[in-house]
């Protein structure tokens, strides 16, 4: 019997074996983050009673206030997760509160990549690129490209009505992207293991090459942008198994512990 060493064969052929690398992860704890956003009455809490894996999860809460005119972020923030030219995978598990009110259909963001562009003197200081959100009970995401300033030069490609999101149970998101400002990028997203977006040969990032943050958490953007609707003034989302790495397995909430 002839025995073949795969690594030696790859080297002989001038090829390199691709190895997955998880460069950051969090098991639903307050440690390991660079900062938190909890605007107005919002909170970010480490809890043990509702978890996806292990013993802890993060609970994000936002509370509507009719006298308040600001934004409603409750997020955990990791700096310098990607920049233009990178390729990576990013994942997390999330759970909406059991009595989440889907109707009327408002927007609630559940994750985003964002960077500080204050130094450009533009009308938008912090600009998000890719975001993941729900509209009513429908999952949505996007990519952003073009120029940061002026904001009219920012271009957005949205993917809406991807899947129906249910409340009171855990769901999994994995994003895989080649972050490029020209037509050489790609963007993929999985929901509960099912690929819901797969788009190649497109720009996926703005031209500016600075690093973007990765934020998971509840951003009740609909309350700020469209006005409060419905009768549920307190919203809660739990998060667990958040990670970033080079391959799908690095970010898949079920793929590591």
C-alpha cells in the first residue's frame, strides 16, 4: 500500500493548506469587549438564566421614552475586526424575548459593523457598513460601498425578506465577506445553518481603508428614525457564542466551544 502525506503533496505541488483561524470569540460574557453602548435607559447585562451554550449570555435591553430624542443603542463592541482588503467570517447566536411584538413592522438592528469617520468632517460621524436587522419578523442585511463623504456618494445594496424570525428561541447568524471597494468582493450570510445570501463580484466596503468595529446588540433604530409604534416599549435580545475568524467554522456558533 502506498501512503501519501497530504501536506507534503501540497508543498510539492506548490500549494498551501488553508487553515482556519479564529482570532476572537466571546461566550456571552462582559469580558473581552473593548466597550459597550447603552444609550439613555439601555443596558447590557451578563446573565446565566438564558443561554445558548455554556453558562453565560449577554442580555441587551432598550426602553422607549417619549421625552427622549436620541438614539437607542445597547451593544457590545469589538474594535478593529476588519478593514478593506480583508476576508473573514463573523457569527453570533441571538434570541428575541418570548413576547416580542412583530406587528406593526418596525426595524430593530441586531448587529453591525461601524467605523468612526469624524475626522473627515462629514455630516455622518460614525458610519455603519454591513448591518443585520429585522423588519417586523423578516430578516434583512446589507452591504455599503462608494465614498463616505459626502453621504450622497454612499451606495447600499440591501437583502430583505430573507427568513421569518421567531421569538423565544435561539437563532444563528454567520456572515462571510471579502471586503473590497471594487467588484472583486463577495458577501454571504447564513441563518440557522441555511445560506440566505450568496453574492459575488460586487463591492462590499467603502473606499476608505480604516478598521471597522463589530457590534452585537439591540439598536432600536426604528424608534429614532420612524417614531415609536406599537405597544411594547421595552425590548430585549440575548446574545451568545460571538466570534470572528478566517473560515465559516471559526464563526459558526455551533462550531466551537
